[in-house]
C-alpha cells in the first residue's frame, strides 16, 4: 500500500522526463534548423556588416564604415533604392489590399459558382516568378503588347509601361495586384467568420447595406486587415525577381529595388560586408514599420473579445 | 374609392417588389464584378497560351489575333530543343522531391512536439520560430552563401535542399501545429495508456488524421521549391545544373525577341504547378485560411 503511493509520483516523474526527452528529440530538427539557418547566420551577418569581407574571403574589421558609407550618401544608390522601394510599397500595398478586399467581399455574396471564382482569383499566385515576369513583359510590351492594344482599341492613350523611368514603378505596382489571391482568401475567411446575427441586428435597426458594411463588416474585419497589412508590407519591401528579370533595375536605375541593390552589392560587386550592412538596415526598417503599424493598431483594430 | 386595406397591401407588395428588384440589381452587379475579376486573372494566362501556339509572323500581326490558327505545337518542341529544358525539368523535379519530403517529415515531427508534448523550453523555442518568420531572407542570405561556399557546396543542390530537412520552415510548423491542436487529445492519451510510444502515436494516430494538412504543407513546399528563383540563382553556376526557373531566365537572355518561344517555355514551366494546384486546390485554400485567421 505504502509502496504503491510512493511509486505513483515517481512514475509520473519518469513519464514527464520521458516526455521532455521525446519533445526535444521531435523538435530537434526545427531547433537545430533555427540555430543553423536563422540565428547563426543572423549573428554572422551582423558581424560581417562591420567588416569589408569580399567574396574571396578576405576581410578586416572596419567598424561602422559600411553604415557611414550608406547614410552619408557616399554610396549614391542607398537613398535612391530606398526611395524606389518606398514608392513601390506605397503604391502596391494599398492596391493589393484594396483589390483583395473587394474580391473577398464579392466572394462572400450569395452568388453561384463561388468556389470556381475563388480558384480563378487564386490561380495567378501559383505562377513561378520568372514566368510572371515573362508574361507581363509581353503584355506590357509598348509596340505589340495586349495592354496597349486594348487601350488603342478603346481610343485611350498608351504608355511605355516598364520601359520608361516615370511609369516603371506604377506598372510594377499594378502588376503586383495580379497575384493578390492569397490575401483575398484570408480576407474571405475573415468575412465568413462574422456572425450572421450581427447583420440581422443592424437590419432590424433599419440599417441598409452600406450601414451594415460600415458598422459591422469593417470593424470586425480590422484584425484581418491588420494581419494582411503586416504580411504584405513585409513582402513588398523584399521584391526582387520582377525587377531582376523584367527591367534589370532600369531604366536608368528607376526600378533599383532595395533587395536588388543588395544583391548587386553582394554578387556583382562582391562586397559581402557592405551587403550585410544593407541587409541589416532593411531588417531595422521592416521592424520599425511593423512596430509603427502595431502601435497605431490600438486606434483602429477592433478585437471582439477585448484585449 | 380604394379600400384602405387593399391600398396598404398593394403598397407593401410594391415595396417587396422594389426590394427584390434592388436585390436582383445588386446581384447583377456582383456577377459583373466577379466576371471582370476573372477576366483580369485569366486573360494574362490565356494570352500566354495563345502566344505560345503562334508563329512569329502571326504574333506580330496587328490588330492581334485571339485564337491561334493553326496552333503551332511545334513551338514547344523547339523551345525544348534550343535549351535543354528536359534536363532542367529533371533537376527541378529532383530538388523539389527532396525538399517536399524533408519539409513534410521534419515539420510534422516538430509540430507534434510543439502541439502535444510538454518539454522544457518549448514555448521559448516556438516563439523564436514564429519571430523568425518576420526576418527578411536578405539578412541570412549572405552568411549562408559564404558558409555553404566554405564547406565546398557552391554549385551543388545541397544548399537548396538541406534546410528543408531541418524543420522545413517556421510557417509549415506553425500550420501543422494549428492542425494538431484541433484533434482531441484523448485519442493519443488513450493510445499512450495502451502502451504506445510517442513515435507510434505520431505515426499511427496523428499522421492519418492530419493527412489534409500534410498535403497542404507538401503543396506549399512544392510551389516554393519549384518556383524558387533567388536560391538557384545564387548557388548554381554551371548551366547543366540549372532549374526550370533559371533555365527560363537564361532562355530569355538568348531569345528575347522570339516571344512565341519564350511563351512556350514559360507555359511549360507553369504546367506542373497548375496540375498540382488543381489536384490539391481544396486542401490548399483550407491551409491558407487556417494560418491566416485561426492564428
């Protein structure tokens, strides 16, 4: 009897120890992956950013020189690339979020064939980046492209799109709307989570469709808008393949996106140390922008259960 | 003289009819917008296929021809012969297969540990993983490149496939953990009482029940690996090792005025993802929904 009582906690302890061991063992790939492919490289990157490491492996410690070089304007492309990227983010993020919200609202209506439309809207997001670039280069071709052809047929003015300094960023922003299906699907899930009875309550109060949208849909969707805003912002700051393939950063560096600028520094000019400094500044900018969105979220994001 | 009750009946019927008309008008508007959105999504893809089946002369004709007649399937043969796309397909296929298996196996093992087992440091490590999703790839890109090169693995597939076998990315672990949380704990607890080990519970109970989620993770890994451009661009230097995306890029450099061939090559690169998308479409959208909202 006595022995039985004593053995129970001991066995429970043994089970807990075994579970602890098993937990570590099962999570080992992820934990190791985090150390080897995230934390380690992060630390290395920070360290490299204070050196003049080149692709050949030669390096010496140069303190803050890389950063000073960027911020002093010595490297004329830093502020330029930052400006190009900021313009792209400012144009493409609202367009993508707005269009995705519209699509999700439409998909949330009692229409037939909704799952077909949903699949169609999602389809462009699975196209490989290189193929997306090729398709749009062809569509936006100033002489033979479909877009100018349609504009001409409608009697509207045509454009040089990605082949002119002034229109390249708006063109790439417009193109980014094509792959907004993922955001739309997330919005749709949010819309479907809104309880029916809230809409019915507004109707009973005599509210029309607009008032239902304004006072029920929008407030209850703010958490989803917030989530999509953060992920889209982070993604848009890192756009690369489109510019690399379609414009080569041109014309006249007009589409030299920040990550392209970083890539060029690392793999064309082989300045690894300086490229790491560029990468860390990007990281800090993304964190600052996300923190800003988080900070303002108190004022516009509504959580049903309170916070 | 109209009977007042009749009058009110008429007016209420009128209101009902007006309401129905308004609703019909609204739905017509919804369908029109849905159709416009569908055109915007599909037209570029149609134009890709259309242009891939035309001769050079046809493609340059203005106003444009909408339906290639006769369709020139020959373009595909030509695109595959001027650049060894067959080889690139094989390369991409091998990389993708190894990445998908690594991702599915290791992310589900880790997700099981995070969702079900109690161990010291679990929550801290999970928080680290989630935070790492915010990290721009640019930060780790250069040290990883330097590291792999020092180890002698540049111009091999090792840097492209090995990371997939170490957890397969925080996003996938997170997604699977969310799925595991929805399965009643009693199932594995009763198996445990019956003497099943942790590996048995994972393999015999949770894996069959989470098959849809594993498919989602597999599809995400497939898309990510097949569509990856920057990774192969950095690591692969000899053209015999190129992936489809890199090959397409090289093709563009060589034949940049021959739109019909470029479109054929692009359409061929797109085909596998389209097939996978249509097979797994249902699971796919479920997966995005789960990570986007229920998080």
